[in-house]
């Protein structure tokens, strides 16, 4: 009997010791990456190959303007016939901790999937998931000498990076914002897309203090709509103007000066093509309205060059495009050094992309507002910002988004709902 009690006592002590040892090493022991899975998603679901959903204006399409404005339209991006594609990344570790990331991949997400399986996956398998910075540099350096600094490549890195931050937060039982140095506030203001005076009024009544509308006409065409929207918003908020690179410098200055006169225009976004970096500082100097750009740039080196020339007053990089949380944090911090504000670009996306943007926004001192989609009922995946796919929704209120307090990104997919949007 005494022998049995002694043996039981030793076993109990050994188990207690093992548990104590586990607690002592948690957060310091290696956390190996065992699987990296790209997952293509679509909302609504498609019933054919991905290639059937890519559309652009025909070659030779001209801008519908007069005189010098009648020229080839280079600024119209590819579209997907009412569908929203994205690429999720699921990373599994040796301890069973799973991280979710997302690349903003509205067109041809299969390309991102191939980059992840053939290039990034072999770099990541067997590595310690906690080494987020070194793994980012390893992924980025794999193609930097080949000139790959943006596009599908950095989109794919962004997805992996977001997933690694999610893993680290879950491993340490902390929300991502805490790992970034802590939050400056509990929530981030949001703006809503609204293209008509009626939309603008609805947004104001819902509780938004800012709306965004598109404008890509010449300075004498269609400006009356901006004037009407501006009048509706009045002193209750601001109007952001997004032109998707529609203008040449002389046109952008004319439009921008008319925007100056309205008094409540928050920013003039993407007035010029992203390649026209030489003209941006001239535009910023000519206008009182803040000049904004950023979704067309994907790394801190591009932003460094823009900052050095005082090209922008506010930037809106996209966490699902510009290298994820790691790179966007570097960009935001550098912007703050130059006294430049920033706003996460979140045009469309699923929960990892949205949650990562919120965490990053509240953890940076110069974040002022975040994109929150367009006016629509939150009855589909896109309208709900992916909340229909989650066991517990992200807290989006009219005009602001609350940062999740749960570990990691603070999201947990409902597997049954997620399967409904998986393409592959």
C-alpha cells in the first residue's frame, strides 16, 4: 500500500512539475509551422471557373470627355461581375494553434494561392511561427532581387503575415493590438461609401461622420453631384473624394481647387495614377484639401520616397496588400515621423483582413479613420464584413469599429458557414 501511495505521489508530483514547466516555457518554446493552406473564397458563390468572372472595358476604351480629356482610359481596374473574391490562409502549428490570414485578392486569387503553395510554403514549413519579423524578411527577400515589390507577391506575404500575428496572439493569450505595443483607443472611426445625396443623408442619420464618393470626370463635368453631397453633409461631417487615378496633374489641380471651396472635403484620394509620383508633391503643394494615396503602394520603400518629397497629407495602405501587419506597421510609424496621418484601406474583405486593420489602427497614434464599405444591408457576407462567417461577430457600429479583446485577431470561423464560400 505504501509503495503504491509513494508511486502515486511521485506521479502526481511529476505531472504537477510537467504542468509548471509547460507554463514556464509557454511563449518561449518553438512553435513549428506544420501546414500552410491557401483557401479561395467568393461572395456570392460562383458556378463556373474563376476566369469567367474577370472583366474590363475593351481595348481602346476612351474617357468620355472633350478635347484633351478624350484619351485612352488607363485607370479603370479589372472587375469581377458583382462578385468579391479573396484568399484566406490557414496556418497550422505543432501545438495545434491555427492562425488565419487574408490577401486582398479581388481578381485571380488562384495566382495568390500558387505563390503561397509553391514559393512561400516551402520557406515557412518547419519554421518557428513566433519569428514574424525574420520570416517576413525571408519571404520578401526571396524575390526582391527580381524586382518583385508589389502585386500578387506582397499580397500573398500579407496573408501569411496576418496569420502569424493571429497565431502569436493565441499562443500568448493576448489580442494582436497588445503585441503591437498596446491600443491608443478602444475603437477606430469609420467612413461609408455613399455616391448620392440620398446616400449621404442616410449615412449621416445612421451615425457616420464621414462618407466617400467617387469622382473621375473633368473639372466641368458632374461636379454638381459633389456639391450636392457636400451640402447634405454640411457641418455634420466630411466628404472624401476617390478618383482612382483618373486625372492628369493639371486636371487634378483644377478639381482640387474646386474641392477647396466646399470647405468640408476631407481628402482627395488617388487623383493621379500611382506611377505618377513626380506629380504628387506638386498637387499637394497646390491644394488646401488633403491629398491621399496608398492603396496602390505595397512596401515601406515606396512610401519613404513619397514622404521625403512631401507628396501626401494622408496615406491609406491596405493591410491585405502591403505586406500585412508587419509592413503596414512600419509604414504607419514612418508616416507618423513625417507628421502624416493614415487610414487603413478596407474596400472589401473577409474577417482576417478586417480584424487585422482594426488592430493595427488602434495600435498606431496617427490612425484617424478606417474604411467600412458601402451602404447596403448586412444580410450577405460582404455586407456583414464577413460577420456571417464568424461564431462571434466583429463589433461594427455606425461610424466606428471596436477592436476585439479576444486572443489573436479575435475571430473564430463557423466552419459550416465558411464552407459555403470556399471555391476550391
